[in-house]
């Protein structure tokens, strides 16, 4: 977390806060904070902002229930802007959209063979977690809860073992993909960014050098 005394607020006593999903890295909204709302954000670990139109504090999710749990707050090099990394419990936008920013025309289809495929998949899962679109399998898993998700991870791990024992590379490829997908769903449900798992691997690798 940051130190409020180090920050530079505008003449109006405000500082812009870019709210970003800690998991998908998608920018969710741009809002403003004053010292009081920032203090409340740090104290409660939920986002509080200052409404320039109503000239009052507002707690994100107080009415809608779409609260944002704060993972980290970072300041820029000039200490006059913030990035607030959050675990959103629902859409960020008042329109019901995952983000306040309009998505581009790029398809949600993921690029096969890309080294960024897991990061892209994590973004899609994070959006499903927030939006809960009807009929989506990922929505079904989140709605069913942790027991169902854990069961699927266990089932897919068993399928990977069976495929390996059968020496069936095609089957192993498909079952490994299923396992990775369900593992990412589990990490999202637990509020653990995949980035932290990768960091653990990096630390282990560094310790062995």
C-alpha cells in the first residue's frame, strides 16, 4: 500500500485512480479519490471514491453489491495518480458491464499456440466471474461453488494420469488443456492471481541457480 502523505492531490483535493482487475489486468474504470476516500479504501480494503458531480464520498458496491476488494494500491512516478488493483465481485460499470471502457472489436477467441494463452484465458475467466453470462460453462462452475470446481480439478487431473498411462498423446493434450482451464477457474475463485503462481516458480528457479 501507499503512504498518503507522499501523494500530490489537485487543487480540488483529488487524485485520479485507475481501477484495474488484479487477475485479468483489464482496466475497469477511472475514478477520483480525496484523502478521506483513500483513507477509507485503505482501512476497509474496499474501494471508496469521491463523486465530483454529487460532491460526496461513495462506496463502490454499496447499492449494487458489486464491491471491489483491494489487492494493492500503487502510485505513479510523480505521485499524482494511483492504480488500484482489485478483486471485483461483479461488474464495475453502472451499465452492468464488466468494465466502463468499451471493448474493441477483437474476438474473444484465443490465439492458438500463443505464449500468452494462459494470460488471455485468465482474462476471459475473470470476465466470466464478474459478468456471469447465462449459459456459459464458466458461469455454471462459479455458481456451483468451490466443491464443484475442486471436483472438476480432481477429475481432470485423474484424466491426465489415465491418458499418460495409455500413452495417448492426443488424449493427454486435451486432458491437460482441461486441467489448466479448471485450475485457472479455481485460482480465480480463490482470489489468487496466476501471476503469483508464476512468481513462485520464478523464485524456485532462482534459488536453484
